C-alpha cells in the first residue's frame, strides 16, 4: 500500500511563498493537484519517476516549481508569487507502473492520493 503524506500548507498573503512537501512510501511518478470549493480537482504540476521531466498547468507556470529528492522519496511544490485564486486544498498523487511515462495531467491515471493540505492566500 502506497502512503502519501502532504505538509507545508497554510495561510499566506498574496505575493508570498509556500513550499509543500509530499512524503511517499516509495518512488513513483508524482503529481500535485488542487481543488477549490465548488470547483473540480485540477492538475497543478507533475514530475516523472526520475525527476528529469516536469509539467505545469498554464496557470502556475513561472510561479510554481515541482522537484523531488529521490533519496528521501519526497516531492516538493515550491509556490511563489501566490495569488488568491491559488487558494485550494492541494493533493499529491502517485502513479505506479511504467517508470518511463511523462508527467501526467489526468487525475484518473493516478493510483494513490494523499489527504490534502489547505493553502489559503489572502488578498
């Protein structure tokens, strides 16, 4: 059973930064997703099993950076220049199987999910 534990959420003013962490029980291709109240879950960023390939939603490009420490099985999401519209519950997700796959924006293809961490950006 894959376990994912997110941390690092909180309350920050617009223009500020936060770093989310996702500790996994193994090494997998990973993604970050978010869900705001009344909205569907959306893709934020993804990183390949090796860490050599990343992908971002257009709304966060240039502001967010996904990375991983494979020695620790931790994936990070560095969020800079935060906006009120970034407010959401952020989830990390693991995709098992083929290690050569590129980062995947489709939430349906992820197998395991963390419990989520709240990020609130005040204006």
